[in-house]
């Protein structure tokens, strides 16, 4: 075991590696999306068809195997890595099982591609369905590589090698970007050389779908070398009786159910979201100019990526850190400590998410134009969709933070209930939405997800109050109101600037080109941020310091060459975690089940490698005697007495 003195540096180094890799991967992901729109267009039938097919591998993996990997196989790998041989035999058996399961699943789904596309699309013409099926044949093999990537990532992370899994997706994005670049070079951008079902060829498919899958393959293959360097002597090994999968499966049963409900719901919503693209193609073939005013699922996909960015950068990181505090307090039966950690997390992340919500709303026009592929009409549709989604950003992140409390208390049943209510809302809503005019279907789905994000906070608050008594609501509300005032002032400045740059006029500067829109974003964002910080100070929002202190502390420490207070605290916590995990390796398994599962309704079908990052396991004190995962009614856990 590493000495306590060595832990701060190693943890800080691992955190820096993961943060840098994640940030670069996110940036390249947006470049990839921008290149896809440049190549195929934002409002094109081909783009909608490809997005449908390319999202399926990740959705099917999460539905059928993703939950099993996170809740069952991953905890076993982490526990096995603590053995004297590094868990070589045990991990060999689990990897063999995982590879066989993923290969069988991938082969079956790929062979069934025609039926899969029929089930997940609505209204496609025979020609459009044929192209969707071809895309699916190219894309569905990604399921196998996603599964293998998830397994290899956990093997590396369990042995302290965090970097490779964070940097491999960067290569994936580079391969895809290169393919899209070659597509534009050979076949031209959609703006100047429109790509349609009529002129699409097999060569087009290879550069779009083929290189997308090759990128996932390369991403997975890059993990093989660092795994080999672990010298675990892994080999094919059969015989899985007595390896403990049954126990882990029972422990993660509610987690698996939550994942399944969420993915099935999203698949149904995706089916409804495919209708506008089908109707648009019929209008285009009929020569009706109204086809240009119908947004498809590509618009929803890009808008989702934009509005999820603040959550993925700020909320996920903060929730991961605070999960440790919540778990420690939960294990001690300290409801006040859990409440304090939740309140701190909700208020701190709101500094970023409240601003992001109103900033995205104010900058929707230039953002829409920049990601439109050069088409102002497509940019308007994207801006409208983004405006609807953006305002629910704080609710989505708040719900994610609240979910950490349930998992910290080893209560996986309540998140399932919440997911079930959200699924009912989404299924009923999507069923009704299919009957609205095609022009408004995507906007309606965006509104449905916004309502779902708000409802999720209401439901989580209801169940948490039963378990914690109260949620420090007055303190949280006052902070959100002050931040809301500051963000509103900043957004007003942004809105005025957008107007001055022609954002509200069809012939305005912002709508003249992608680069004009990008310049507008850069020009407007800086004063918006300055105004926001000034107003935060004016309204005495102390949470700004809470958000910036860890970053500034680490930067200051690196400049001075001494460990920062944050790093020292991390080191002490890491040492405690190491001791606790050595005494009880099951704690690491519980950490992964709890931390890698969310109850946010999925919008984007993009595969997110960060989901499979094994965070350092929680700091644990001695477990309560006889403690087991409580699955009874909320508020009646005997190990959490009344305050």
C-alpha cells in the first residue's frame, strides 16, 4: 500500500490526467459534431438517419449489458484486484465471460439490424429505412467494443492506471474527425453539395459510419497495451461458478432495473423523434418548401450536447467529490452531515449551472448558427430547441446531486421509483407528441425533457425529506435566488449584445456565417462572465469561492511547489480509503454501484467514456454492525435514527 505521503501527489496527478483527458475529449467531441453538421447538414435526412443508427450501439449496450457491467462485473474486478496475484485468474474469468456475452449480443443485434431499425424508427420510407439499415450494419458492431472498453477500463483503474481510459477517446474523436474531413474534401460540404438519399453511395457510408466504428475500435485497442503492461498474465478462462456474480447481481438489482427503464424509455422517445425527419423527406420529394422548417432528431442531439456540457464538467465532478462525504456521514448515521453535504453541493454547483442556463438561453442564436452547417434556417431551429432545454440545466444537475444521497445510503430502490415516474411521464408525453404537427415534435420533446428535469427534483426532494427530515431548503433557495438575479443581469447584457450584432434580424451579422457566429460568441461571452462575477460579489454569493477554491488552491500549490490544503485533504482521505478498502474490499464495489448510476433521462445517445471511470472509492468508517443494503420503505431504515 502506498504511504500516506505519496498519496496526495499520486491522487492529484491522477485527477489532473483524468481532468485534462476529459476536457480535451469534450472539446474534440464538439469539433466532431460540428464536422458532422458541416458534412451532412443539420436539417438533412441523411444526418437524421445516421444519428439514429449511430446512437443505437450505445443505447443497446446500456440497456442490455451496461447496467450489468457497472453493477455486477465492475465491483468484482475491483475486489479481485486486491488479491496477491492482482486477481489474474478471477479477472481472466470475468473478462472471458464479458467478451462472450458482448460478442453474442453484438452478433445477434447486428444480424437483426433490419428489424431493429424498424422498431426504433417511425414513418421512414423504404429508401430511408434501407439507408438506416446499412448505417446500422456498420455501427452496431460498436456494441462489442464499448463493452470491451468498459471492462478494460475497470481493470486499469482498479490497478491505479487512470490515464489510458481518459485519453483513448481522444483518438476515437480524432479518427472520426479525420473521416469527416476526408468526406468533406472528397464529396464536398452539404451546404455546397447537398447529400441526399438519391446521391448517397457506399463510399459516403464508409467515411461516415465506417470510420465512426473504426474510431471506437481504435479507442478500445489502445487499452490493450497498458493492460498487458500490468503483467497480470490474463488468458481465456472458463468456469464461473462460485465467483460471486450472483451476490453482486442481487446487490445491484435495483440499479439494473433503473438503467433498463431509462434506456427503454429513451428508445421509445427516439422512435417518436424520428417522425419529423421522415415527414420532412416526403415534403422535400414533393417539392414543398415547408420541409426546411421541420427540425429532426439531429437538432435535438446537438442541442442536448450543448446543454449537457455544464453538467458534465461541473456537476459530475462536484457530485463525485461530495459522494465521499455523503457516504461517510451515512455510514455514521449522521443525517445532519448528509444534509450539509447535499446543501453544499446544490449551492456550489448552482454557481455554474444557473449561469449556464441563462447564458445558453441568451447565446442560443449564435450557438445555433455556429452548429448549423452554414444554414440560418437550421440555426434558428437549433437555437429554439436549445432555448427550451437550457432553462432546465440547474434542475438536471440538482437531481443528479440528490441521487448521490440515495446511493450513499445504499438505497437503490428509491431512484428506481423516481425513474419509473419519469418513464411514465416520458412515455405518455411522447405518445401524445406523435400526434402534433411534425414541425413541432422536436420542440415538444425538448419541452418534455425540461418538464421531466423539474419533476425529478420535485420527486427527489419528496423522498429525501422523508429520509432526512428537511433539506436546508431555505438556505438553498436564498442562494439560488441570488445567483438567479446575477445570472439574469448577465443574460440581459448578453441579449442586448446579441441584438446589437443582428441576432434578432434574419440579415444580421450573426446569421451571415458560422465564423461570424463564433466571433459573436467570443465577443459576448467575456462581458457576460465579468458582469456575472461582479453581481455575484454584489449579492454576496459566497459559493463562488467554494467553487473556485479547490482549483485556485491546486494551482497556487503547484506554483509554490508545496502541497495545497485541498491536496493534503485529498491525501488524508485517500489514505483512509485505502485502509478501509483493505479491511473491507466490498466498499469499493458499493462505491462503483452508487457512483456510476444516474437517474437523469437520457437525451443524447452518444457514448460517454466518463461513465466507466472508476472513481477512487469513498472514505469509509467502520461499518454499522449488521449493516445491509436497506430496501424497505423510505424513512424506516433502522440504521438512520431520527436526529
